[in-house]
């Protein structure tokens, strides 16, 4: 029988910031170093991306979008994550991280072209260090690991964040990515937005135990934290990123939250979840929770709230008008555009032949 080898626990600077229940400690909260303006900006962005989510839902119901995947209730994760990363750090999202893209500076009207069906790739990932929204579950996770390995080979200290839902952790792509990252110590943060539902399948029926604890089996640390606390998310992501920059390798953060709306606009959540559960999580809503904390700190008053709401409504109106003015690109551009930076002669000939056939008809 082979000897049992005891593996020393990996360096974990994130865990001391949190209580055993996953709450950011008062001591850690006091040392975040965020200015009053930065704290108010976190709140502003949370309000903005929630209002945009609601407007996108309205636009889908009005026939302006083909589909929409709401993210109400997960705004703290979106905002806190982006704020904690450098602008040069890459994010590999799933289909529900629309708010993260907005925080990275991508025009939401441009992003909505994807859901309007007039573009396969509405933004240049290199400009925003934000990869395309990915529909196939978990396929973006190995992409993020591979990109992180590339950054290391280039001797860059950039970190990659790959984010996914709890359902993705049941896919083979996820396990392969975790294993590869652990073996090669890739500078990547795995962020699980555990919103308790894999479409209509509850967490208890598709995952046994803590997702965060699985990290140990791949040779790196993980932690389960409160995903509805924007400052807790900020602290965890920033600390995990600093660890990765120092060569500490991957880290898994399981952020516990709740999907307040349907899986997509094609879904009816009343068929599989109870109002009692929804009301329980509504009491943990990250936006009023953070607003109350800011008010208690004397950092937010009624005048500031009114100003934020006015600015958000103006942004949403601009988004709505810009989206409705969009049209489908020419077929040649839709198929052949933005494929190669330096297209070959044969590729250009194929495009020309395709466009000529359209003109002849």
C-alpha cells in the first residue's frame, strides 16, 4: 500500500478576512481603503445595472429583444468583482454577467445587440479585457485558464477571472479547468455565483456539499462567502488577485446569492420555487442593504439618492433609444467581419463571392 502523503494547506490570505459563516469581518471592512466617493460609486453602479436589467426585461416583452437572462439579486457580485480587479485583468463571463461588462465600460446598448440578434460579437474583447458572453454552460472556464497561462508565459502579472453559476460545477469542462489550473498554478480566480438554481434544478439536487471545498482536491484554496455584500466580494476578489499576482496560483470563491427573477424570459420560476423562499432572499437584497450601510456611515442622503436615480434613468433612456435604432449589419459583414485581423487572399475572395451572390439575387 502506498504511503499517505499529507499535503500542507495552501497559502490563503482570503480566509482571515471572513467569519466562519462567510461574512466580512468588521476589522477587514475597516481596512478596505475605499474613499467615500468610491463607496458611493459602488452603490451607483449597482442601481444602474439593476435598472438596466429591468429595462432589458421590458424590451424583451415589447419584442425588441429575442431573449433576456435577468440577474436581479446578483449586482453586488458584478460590481464588487470589477472594482477589485485592475483594468488590465481579464474577465471570462457566462451569459449572466451583463453587469460586469457595463462596469468594464461597454455600452449596454451595444451589448444588447447580441440579445436582439443583430450581432454575434458586439464589442472588441481586447479593448475592455472582457471576453464574449458565453451561452454553453462552463465552456468559458477552461478558456479563462488557458488565457491565464498565456499571461504567465508572457511574464505579465495580469490575473484572469472566470465566473460561472453553480450549475456549471457539474460540467466536465469545469473540472478539467480546475485540475489544469491547480497543476500548473495558473493566475486565475474562479468565481462561482451560487444563485441556488441551475435553471429549474435546485442546488440540493445537483450539488452535494460545498462547492468551495472542492478546491482542496485540485490543490488550491477556496472559500464560501456572502455574495450579497458588495464589500465582501470586493475584499475577497482583491485579495485573491494579489495572491495570484505573487505567484500563489488559483483560488475558488463561492459567492452565495439568489436569482430573484427567472432563468431567462422563456422561464416561469413560479412552477418550481416558492414565494416563501423568494421573500426570504428578498430581505437580503444587496442594494437596499448597502444603501442602509452607507446611510449609517453618513455617506448617502436623500439628495444624493435622487441624483443617482436621475442619472440612471437618463442612461437607461439613452440605451433604449440607441437599441431601437440599431439595424442588422450587411450579411457579408455579419458572417465575415471581425474574423481575422489580417485576412488571407482566399478569405477575401470567399467573402467577395458571397456578397456578389447576394447582389445577383
